[in-house]
């Protein structure tokens, strides 16, 4: 089974548009459900609408508050997400890190999600690559800070999404190659093994994200050995998303 996580980012603008997108996404998810498990990570304000419109669609959020205190104006707690049926939540997305999320803050967010038994989609990725391989220590820091104190049993609630910053969004310079994805997945799996054990580490899905489209999706799974994909812009383009989902239905 491959995971296909749709990250709607800050779209769409209206509930009516969210309904249309949810219905179309749910239809694609149903068509490919034998081999592809869909999760739609939608903006907070659309969680209720999407849950009511597309009851079969598995829902996720795109962030959560690290705090426990209600004096957190503008934030959304893990308990709120749980009550709105968000089964998954993205943390550490590069766009959130760019707004100030440090590794320590991501760790606190992870703890809040664990408390509420929400599946964690932990995004990691390097800003740029260097020939010496120093970028690997950036990934190591992101993973170790988040997970060092997490009990082994809790790792069953974890999904890691490898998203190199240089490959994400409309400012992407290029897409990662499946070989680059595969190398990083091996590296991340080794880090997880060191933090737990081989069996636990093997059970953690490691996804690829960053300019995934209907042309390159399958190669990240077959050659890149990703357990699934985190898809941003293409998740808002239904025709493309349908072709993408079909391409990984094997
Ligand atoms: P993209 O975004 O697919 O639009 O590059 C990926 C993401 O933000 O998770």
C-alpha cells in the first residue's frame, strides 16, 4: 500500500471550492483504494466542510500548536484537530520552518500530536546540497531532535516525508532524482534504526515530496523506494491528481 498525502497548502479560498475539491479527491481515492491510501491535509478552516462532504476521505491538518495553554491566540490545538476528525497532521513542513519553526518547536508539536494519538507526518529536508555531504547532518538534526525522546512504541504513529527545500513549490530549482530520494531514504531508515530497532524503523513509512507530478510519481516509488508521496500543487489540479494516482496504483 502506498500513501498519497495531498497537501492543499493555503487553498482553496472558499468552502464551496473546498467541497468540490473534496468530492473529486474522494472519488479518486475510492478508485485506487486497493493500492493507494489517500490522506487530504486541508486548511483548518475547511476541516469541517471536507469531513461533511466527503465522509470517506481520510483527513489531516497542516500544522498544530506546540502549546498547551489557551493563551495561544491564532493557534489550533491537537485536541481541536482530534475533535474535527483529523487523523493525521503535518509538522515541520519547510514552509512552516521558513516562518520560524525550529527543530525544538517541531519536537513540541510532535509531543502534542502523540498525546492525542494523531498520526504524525514529520517533514524533513535540506536547504541545499553540497558535494561533501554536510547536508546529511541537517537531516540528522531534524530527525534526532524530534525523535530522541519518543518511546519506541510511539513510532508506529510516525510517517516521515523527505522534502528537499530546493524541490518544493513554485520556487523549486529542480526535482530530486529517484536515486537521490533512495539514498536519503536509506539514510533516514538508518537513523530510525539507531533510535529504535530495525523492525520498528522498517515499519515507518518514508515518503518523498517536492514537485511530484503525474510524470515522475511512479519513479519515486519504484526506483526511489519511497513508501508514498506528499503532493502539494498537483493535489489541487484534479485531472493531474487522477493521472498521478493511477500511475501508482500497482
Ligand atoms: P509541491 O509541494 O508538490 O507543490 O512541490 C510539496 C509540499 O509542499 O509538500
